[in-house]
């Protein structure tokens, strides 16, 4: 699909499926927040419930910010360097380890892979995720990990609150439960409970998968292709390269960039691989 943006500007993939998934993501967060407000907080506005609700909202904002950063951050695309296959063959014959992408018609560095949706080669491409409407690559993996982590956290909070409320409402025959009708309250609680279970499991698995990928310094595509390469960094250095320097609270912030996105990209020569 077409996209706008570039190496130093705003990046956005014009993929209908991805755009719809992005709006669904924000819509589900807002819906869950609304249901918790009218079914949990307003009927029982004690200090603990209000505090948990405020924590839920804070984590929701971090999840939304992480999602937005993952979506509009250029993931590590390779500059277009049009080169013919004949030139590549000549240079390979001369001993140059040149990798060429026939779809991009450009030099493809090591660990770069082509995305058929973004229509570009991406450095350290893990996969293309429709939920963030972007590739997960060298520059935005941090934001994707944070997005899955925060969604996992708010899903767990929502699940605990809705299950507790359902049990209490059933015990009280829905007397004083919610500010809406009994039927509407019950239906909303069931929907959010189902939503919380699904997204908790999904994001927990995705977050765990990404953490394992960082530890092993091996993307999902590399695991599938069983790429055999030398790994010079330990797992701590792998995390530092993704999350931005030494361990600190900035690792948890979608507003602080990763080392990869800060790294100045020098002009790539035709012989670089």
C-alpha cells in the first residue's frame, strides 16, 4: 500500500486493514474505560476503586501513546537505491557480498527483509502488525513492546474489576449496580470481561515473544528462516539497543526514543551490505 513520510519525517502506512484495526484498538480502550466508570466506579466510589480506576486510565494513556508511536515511527526502511540485477551479478562475481531486493530494486543490508504491505525493506523486521498498522522493526520495536505490555496490564485490571462487579451484582440481584438498566449493565460487563480475557492472553503472548526475541537477538522472520549469524552482544546490550541506553524509567516511557531511532543514519553507499 502507499504511504507517506520518510526517513526523517512522519511515517504512515495506508493499509485499510491496519487503519481499521488502529481505530478498533482506540475504540476498545475508550469503551472499556466507559464501562468501568458507569458499572464499577460511580456505583461504588470508594478511595481504592477510584485509585485503581485512575491507574487504569494512566496505563491506558501510555498504551495509546505507545500504539501511536509504534504506528507513526519509521520502522527502519532501507533507502531506495535503484540498481539492476546485472550490476548486482557483476559485483557478486567480483567478490562483493551484495544482497539485492528484486521488489525494491535496491541493496538490502544484512538482517533487512521486505514487507509486502509497506513495500519496502525494513532493518531487523520482526513482522508486520495490522494492530499498529506498521512493521515492527529496528526503530519502533520498543514502542510495540510497551504497547503490548500496557494493554496486557489494563486488560488484567479490567478483568479483575468486572469479574468482582459481576459477582457482587449477582449476589445483590443487581440492586445499585451501575447507572444504567440491569440488562445493559450486565451485557456491558460481559462484553468487557470477554474483551479483557482475549486481549490479556493475546498481548501477554506477544509481549513475551518480543522479549524472547530481544534476548536472543533474533527476529521472528530470522527464526523462521533459521538464519545463522554471529551474535556479538549479550542480552543486556540487546535490551539497551532496543529501549534506549542503560536501564532506567525511560525504558517504560513511549515518549523517550530508543537508541535505534536516535542513531544518525549515515548515507549508505552502494557497496554497503
